[in-house]
C-alpha cells in the first residue's frame, strides 16, 4: 500500500486558489484512475478534477465552499500498487510552480495590462463553465479540517406546492416546458413578451424577479432556512461588491420612441426565410456598435491597480444572462462586424450555452462593454452595476405604449399612440464624464428612432 497526496494542480493562468463547489467522492470511497474527484471554481471557470491514480480515498481537503490554494493537498488516496514516476513528478511540480501569493498574481496581471485575458483550463476538464469575469480575485479563507462527509450536490428545485398547473393552456415549445418543469415554474404564471408564446427569455425574466425557487404563492407554508453561499452565487456576490466598492457609478436614463423600429423589426421577421427571428436586442446592439466609434472611452477596461485604461477598436459585448445557477455574462465577439441575423444567432447560441452550463471559458471572458436586459420585466428605469473592469453597462427597459403629441400634415400636432422605451446606462465616473455618457445615449436614441440608419452603409 502507498499513500498518494494529490495536490490541486494549476487550473488557469494567474490563478492562486480555487473554491470547492462539489465533491464526487467521500472518505472511504474507491476512485478509479481518471475518476471524478471534485468540481473546483476559479474566477473564470468551474473545472472538474480527475484522479491520476486508482485507490481508496482516505482524506479530503474540506467541504463545499472552502477555498484551496494551488499546490495544496486536495485528496489523499491509498493505492495498491506503485505510483508511476511521471505522476509523482507532475504532482510535485505543482507545488513548485504555484503562485507564491495573491500579490504575485496581481503583479503579473499588471505587467500584462492591456491584453484581454484568455484563461486556460490547465489540468482537468472544463466540463461546466460558470461565472462572469472579474478582475479582482476572491478572498482567501483558511483551510478547513478534513471531513468524512461529502458536500451535498445542489438539488433541482421541486415543483412548487399548491400552484395550479396550466401547461396545456399556454403556448411553449417542448424544450421550454421541460425547463419550466425542472425549475418548478408554472407556465401559467409567466407573462410572454410577444405573440403569446413563452420562450426561454421569458423564463429568464421570471427567474430574475423571484420566480420558481423564490416564489411563494398564497397558501404555501415557508420555513426558515440557512443557505451557504458558495460557487457561482458567492462569485457573483464578490464581483458585485468589488464593483460597487471600487467604482464610483453614475447612471443616466433617456426615453426613446421605438415605434418605427418595431415596425422595421416586424417587416424583417416577415421576410426572414430560414433565418432566426429578430428580437429587439440585435437592433439595439447594432445601434450601440454604430455609436461607439465616436465615444471610445465607453468601450474600454480600467485596471485601477495598474492605473491603465485600454480602449478597444472591436466591441466584445457581454450579454448578462440569467441561468438556473445565477447570472452569467457570455461574450459576443466582434459584435460590430456582425449583421442583425448573425447577432440574433449568436445571442441565441450563447444564451443556450450559458443556461446549459456548456459555455467555454473564452466565451465568458474578455468583454469590453456589457448589456443587461430583463425583457418584459425591464421596468421603466434601472441602475445596473458595472461588470468590472469594464467602465459602462447598458440596460434597455420595457417597451410601453403611451399617447404622444406628434407633428401632423398641417404643421400642427396630433395625439398618437407610440411605443416608448427607456435606455439606462451606468458608467465609471473615473473614466467616463457625464456629458460623454449622455451624448452617447443620444446618438443611440437617434439611430433607434431613425432605424433605416442601421441598415445604411
């Protein structure tokens, strides 16, 4: 018998530590070579760790939510035969090459300021990718004592008791119905954004406002609960706290008349052929990309530790997406180079990848500007939190119909029903002046209210 201490390998460039999200083994279990040990989350991805040897697990590093430094023991395995030399050498090399401290990792990022981060998964498979990019690493916590019990896997939410099931009375695809059932959502409670048909985006909006897990219909008995904040939820909490703590936010809201834009969208959809159906989002992204060249400080990232602002010629647009696990931000690369149909396809692809947990690390990092939308639940205004280290985030709000005074043929005015939408923007006041933010939104407003400009060369 031999004891093999498996050290946590390097699972990403500049990564000093990782959080235990879930264990796949417990003390006393037998694990085969390449068998699953644990899911470890960094600030860029969740990586499934595999055992390099076969044997019996006799020690584990901690429980779900604990943080383990790169090069520190993760599990101790009792093996029956000799351990291959290459496995021993690779395991020992981890402790020699691991970052000495958080400060060292920060210094490396400062030296590389100006480059988009391209994380590598290193050892292990990045089977599940979760978590928006953050420039600030998570706080280090002391190692916990080995525990003989495994961390319980997050269970899928049970259907909510006491809620009437009305799936047969609503329009929705089989995929949407299946996802709603898994989330415990009654489709009868979901308000569709258009055409009376419920789509994945409608479920996302429902979840954003406390649907499913947090929904408490009349007559349902609640109980006190203590829920440990781990994994993606903790990463979101840390990122949002770092953003509000470090960035002096200011917000600006403007009203846009999107009546003609909606007419254009309807005409394009009526003649789309086999191309994807257009929502408002591709049109809004097209307007943003056309306006940005005149306002380069908005398409930028600010490394406040290095004192460097990097502007970008290409628009790598982060798209805040609500998933069952929490908020994720997949990135539309080179959004300015895509037409409306290409944007629609990429939006659908990335949203599905994020919801299913199949997004790649490079699809969740490197954004230069973020857009966040709650669809039909968008409210009349919002003050979104900036996705650090970016310097701006844009939030379209709900479209509403209201009477407005419009010019008539006689040079006077008449009252007409129009479709109106507010656009909110939050900016980093250290980098973006209020005048520039307002002027940018006014340019976007002009493009949305004169949508033929979006199709002009």
